[in-house]
C-alpha cells in the first residue's frame, strides 16, 4: 500500500543523497496513505535582545518542494523504518542509528541536517534499469499489481514548510493532486494526519511531508472502476466510529477518476492546512457500505493556515 511520511527537521542544512514504503493489502482493500512523524527541534541560542513583536504572523510558511528519488527497498532499516528521509542527532540523546555519521573522517550526523532523495525534473514512464530506482511512473506498466499489490512508486513527493502557527490542537490536513491538463493521474483525497501536536514549539519546527507514489492505475483498476480508482485514493479508516480524532490517520476520498499518465508536463499541487473538525452522525448504508457499524460519523473541517505548493515535472 502506498504510504505518506511526515518528518519534522531543522532548516539549517540539508544533505542530499539518493523511500519506498508499503504494507500488504488485505482482501480487496485499496491503497491508503500512512504518515510517520519525526520531531527534530531547531537549535537556537538564547537571545536576550529578541523582540517578540518582530516574530512572523501565526501561519505555516512553505520552504521548498520537489519530486525526488525513492529508495527501492521497503523498510530497509533494522527497525523496519525507511532509509530516508533521515535526520541527524548530535544532541546528548544521539546519534540516530539510522544515519549516525557523515564525512571523512566521520563525524556524528548533526541535528541540523537531513538525508533525502535527489530531486529531478524529467521522469521515465517505463522501467529503465539504472534510472532512479528503476521503476517507471506508469502504474499500469511498471509492475504495480491489482489494487496496488505490490505498489511500486517511481519517486517521492516532498514538501517542506515551517510551522509558526502556535496551534497544537487542530488537525493537520494534507492533499496532493497531480494533473496533466484536465486529466487527473494522482489524487490523495484529504489525509487527516492527526493532531498537530508539535505546532506550539519554541523555536518553531520545520516539517517534511513525503509521499512515495506512481501515477495512473494498475491492472484491473482503470477508469471504468472509478471514481476513486488506482492512484485516486478511496476512503480509508472513514467514516469514523466516534465523533473524535481516532488517534490514527484517516482519509476522505476526493471522488476523482484517475487515468493513465502520458508523455509531457505534469503539475503537482500539495495543500497543507490546519483544521478544526466538525462531526456529523449518519446511519445505515452510509456506514455499512464502508464496513463501519451504524451509526458512524462524517467530518468537515474549518480550515486555517492553509498553504499550497505547486511545481512541474516532465514525463517521457
């Protein structure tokens, strides 16, 4: 299954190196995202002359975005986590065993550095050995199976932002859409990652949300089975069983139909926001058709601090 990942990092230094993650599907369950969170507070010396009035307005601030290489082995670390992104730890609690050293002679990988995949603009639709992780960006031909088992991403979308919201109670929301003109080749729906628990840190933290993906649809999951087919992701852990955040991510489908990618430009748009949930009790088939006991709950969010990050890639 396709996974999202979220990492909080220092903004001071990024070490670029060349993520694939997934889980086995059960029954006929479609892909769903899963977000992991790492908190890396930013190092900053105390400054007695700091002027609180000079602080930026409460908000999320976009930093950078790219489609990067993904590691070809799922959960390759000994603890079952992924090779990257990997943040250093030179504090008294370090080092990070997943990326403990860097340099020659070796030093502890510092807390203000992160290892991620190399970004690229041009991506291949077909599998080509030696190009990235070898997987093409067309799910129908790269080996991705029915309903995404196995799921073979060709790259990893990464968006960085700084959280100056001072909001640690609202939900962190994520959507990602990839289009070629009016054709949709990827739509994550709205992913509720969970409570934005680290939004009130001082100094504020930077965050990376990363998402290993391919485009279009796999065998037996084409436009005729839409909407919410292929890489247009269906509801996951939703509707809810109670009017509260479940403590695990859930996804509300966008109702889009994914088609096959073609050679040419593709535009990636990622929207990140905080939102206050409003729950509505529903009954009957609205619950049971999703395998959830009746009654259940739907949700809408009053959004705040919303940012969008948009960039292009080229498929050939």
